[in-house]
């Protein structure tokens, strides 16, 4: 239950064992087209949806590298590792206007507005900051971006397929998704949606492998501009079928309920959630970040939990040892949610942090059973 | 028998069905390290070997984007589609010095020397021009590059694992390979080797997803900088095991003999090979390009051959309808080589180009049986 790459259902794994097909074949064209269609539904968008053979980071760079040049300003909201990645990429291509917080701090819309007043071409934000367990305010930042005439770039890598992604309603000009998180597919594909407005603002000098215009032109012929990672498309197609079977609305509800169950169990166990929230910045519904209890060593805690069959994540970089993270991205059932909480309780008891086992599981069970 | 993505052996396909693992796990680290080691052997290099989750084109852009800036000159040899791709990428990053021929024309070393005299930082060439069936002179161009103090970038996408790739002996500073050709793995991974000299000449402002320095730093920790396409690494590892079992020397001999068998069969059938060769530019040993016989329509010919179970490739872009191409990249046995020639003969007889069937197969069989 690390925040991706997530466990893959056997039928998705098996889909990759199909014999190879040519990437200019009708068969591949059909798979590509079907993936693009279902992803459009999941993203609630009529924008062009493109699929790049590369990680989520390649999608982030595609968004910035196609739009931002050395004479352009781009505002980036940073309150975790992936926001900082947007900033790093932006510094390569253009002029960065920081909207910077400590990791895990909530976003203040006033700060966003101040940055937008500086006349930026675009503003970039990570929807779900996996590194700190925060859900950043897409709708509100989208409205401000529109007001100030800036393009809105939103990383939905860890919400696509697990939480709401209302790309058109929020006014997102470029959204970036990843295959290996809530969609429940293997890593290696990045999903990029592009609005008409964004197409108009594309630079003349664009990256080559990540040239979105090339992807659009090829998509019109049901192709990709360069050889795609074909087995990953087989897998994505099957993972999307699973999502259709569950229903995207139900899937989002499940993720939200599971994250709530985990959060409330933590509170019940007197553990403290790591991120700070406010009226617009919320707790993530796909990953929960919890402060490491006083005196508990990270490897010790996660090692004990792993010995019971559950892998959870530690903190990244400056948060290493200070937090641990439980992801519910993908296709988990109540069994796994209750199981990981139980394993955590057992470990905490062994480490002398709690006295009795069961309180967290009981609370989570209540939340999961509420309709 | 199209020049990639090639058919994948079942055991390689099955390797992708393994349950997902974390990309920061020891297990992934071991697979990455083993792939890098075996690829170093195949490339005959002590340079750093890195693996990018992206197509061969991503590797081509990595080579140029990390080295060439707007004040740098780069010479590019173009005698086919992929050489032209090098040129297109170069024009985005720096100043292009053309060494340009018609598609399928051989390279003259005098032209190369003339370009090198213009003080270029690097020279880029495609080793095996799949689009026209030519093997360009790596050793000779490498020597000239060294003489004029230019870095040598060589695309070995369609020779790695199928023909000689003597990276260190030829003085190749950056070599780019692909997973989906002679290595017999699925598409989606690019292999990049980088010399000490090239590391010294890297730019300050490098692409992000394709930042080779980041890949090197991560490789030292047995990691990749961004989430890798994990199932493709499972597959590549297994495909490399197959190569080790066959033995790389034997594998190269097999490819050379198979290409020779195809070429000689074509001559026997009075068909004309498409590319022109000279003392340094040779016929490809992994794909054979043949002129379309007078009066024969491309779809008609390839459709008939496909109906007998063999897929062969047509010409690309300006060569569409003018040539057809038979690839022997990967794990083919004599059975498939003879089979595709037989299917071609049957089709040619049906189309009234030849009178009797068997001459080509017979000649190919002789070549294949010679030790």
C-alpha cells in the first residue's frame, strides 16, 4: 500500500502477455483510441487526451516544455515534493514565480492571486501532493487562473481514477495523469489532456520526444509519433475496463471512504495526521500521511508491518523518518484497508506505543460500512 | 518480420506478468543492475550504460539535448529516415551542419571530414539505417570524429544485439539502443551509453526527464530518477538471458548469415536491393530493403505475403510503394527466413513476376547451411 506503483490485478498483468503487434496496426489503433475515450470520461473533459510512453514526470515536462520559453513566466505552487518538481522543470524552460510553502502546509488563495498578478503565462499545481497527503484546491486555483488569463496546468497523477478530476469544469488547460496509481495499471505511461486555449499558446520550439503537437497529429490517425510501449497499452486498456466495470463514481466514493476510514482510525489510535488543511486545501483521498509516533524508528515500524504482509511508505527526502504513508490507490477492498490498520496496531503495540489492539480497526470498519 | 517491434518469445511475454514491485526496492535494483551489465557486454563498452523508460527517439533526444546548446554546432549524417530524425532534434537544440544524402545513398568520408572541419561539438550518425537497409561506417566516422575532437553520437537502435556494436573500439561517446529490435524485448526502453569525455561536455541546462546526469546518479544507487516502466524491465532482463544463452557472438553470426541469405535469394529472384553501398557503407545485417518489382503494387504484394502468415514492411514516407523490407531482427530461425522467402516467391508467381517457385529458397538454404 505504497503510493504507486500499485499492485496490479492478475487480469491486467496477463494482458501484457499478448503477442506483440505493430504500432501502426489497426489493432493498436483501436486500443489507443479506446484508452483515450475512457480516459476522457474519467477526466470529464472534451479536451484532447494523449498518451505518452514515459512516467508522470515526462507528462509534467511535456506540459511546461511545450508552453514555456525563456521569455515566459510560470507560477508554481509548491507544498510538497512534486510541486517542487514542477518548479525544477520550470526553471529549465522559463522564469519561475514561486508560490512556496513548507511541505504539508495548505495553500492560501491570496498568495496564488499575488503571483498571478505578475503576468504569468501559466500556473502549475499538483492536485494531490502524495508526498504529504494533501489535496490541493483545483477548482479555486482554476478560477483564479482564468480571471488573470493564465493557463492552468494540473498534475492529477495520483487522483485520476481515484478522486474527482473535473478537468473542463475546473478550467484545466493541461492535465497530467499517470498509469501506475489509482488507475491500477503498471508504470510507464503518462496521460496528458490539452485544451484549445493551450494549443493556441504552444511554443514554436518544442521538445521532440515530448512534443504534444506531434502526439495530437498522430492521435488523429490513431497512432503515436514514436514507438509506444505496447504491452503497457494492453495493460492500461484492461485496467480501464476494470474501472468501467466498477463505475467511476463508485470508484471515487470507495477511495474517499477508504481514506476517511484510515484517517479516522489514526485519530482513534491517537496518531496525528501530518498535513495541515484549511478551507480550500483538504486531506488526500488516495494517500494518508501520518506523523511518526515519538520514539518510533521508521524502519522498525515499517519492517514489522511488512512482516505481516503489508508494505507502506515512509517519508520522502526531508520527511524521511518523520512520517509514514498509507496509500489506498487502485483496487483495494475493505479487507486490505482493515488489514493494514490491524498490522499497524500490532506493530505499535509491540513497540509500546498503544496498549490494546482493535480500536483503529473498529473505527475504520464503522466508516467503511456507512453508506 | 517487420523491423520492430519484433515478435517476443513467450518466456519474455510471461516475464511481464510478474506481480508489481516497488521501483526503489532491492529486487528492482538487482534487475536494473543485471540489465546494465549484460548490455555493457553486448555494447563492448566500459562506459556508463543507462536505461530510459521511453522509445529509441527519447534516447536520441537525450544524447543531443544533454550536449548541444544554441551556441553549439552538431554535424548529422543523413541517408535515411532516422538520420533525418537526428537532424530534426539537432535543429531544436543547436546549430545543424548537414551531411546529407538521398535516402539509401552511401556515406563518403570526405563529406564527413568537410563537416568536421567546421568545428562541431559532436557528430551524430545512425549505425543501421532501417528505412533503407544500410549499415553506416561506425569505425571510420569514429576515427574522424576523434581526429577533429568531436564527440561521436551513434544510434545503434537496430544493431544492438544483432550486429557488432564495438562502442569503445569505435570511440562512440554516446550510443543509443532500443529494446524492441534485435534484443527481442518489447518496445518502451531506450539504452544510452555515455563516455567520460561526453560527461565532461554535458550542458548546464539539460532536459529534465531525459537528463542523463540524473540517470547516472540514480544508477549508482541502482535506481532510476523517475518511476521506470517496471514490466518492461522484467521483459528486458529475460530477453537478455536468452541472448546470453545463445551467446552474443553466435547471435551476430546468425543475423549476418540470415541477412546474407535473404539478399542472395533476392538476387537469385532477379530482384534488386534498394540501397547503394561503397567501401565503407555496407548492406544492413538486420533488415533488407528491396526495390518493388516493376508493376507490382505494395499492398497487393504484402497482403499476399501476409495471407501466408508473414508480415513484412513497406517503405516509409517517400519510399512508400517503392521498396519493401524484410527484417531478421531478434530471435528468428532458418524456418522463418526460408518461410518468408517462400511466401514472397509464391506472391511473385501469382503476380506474374516469376515463373517458378523455389530458386530463392534454395539459394537461401545454401547460405544458411554454410558454416
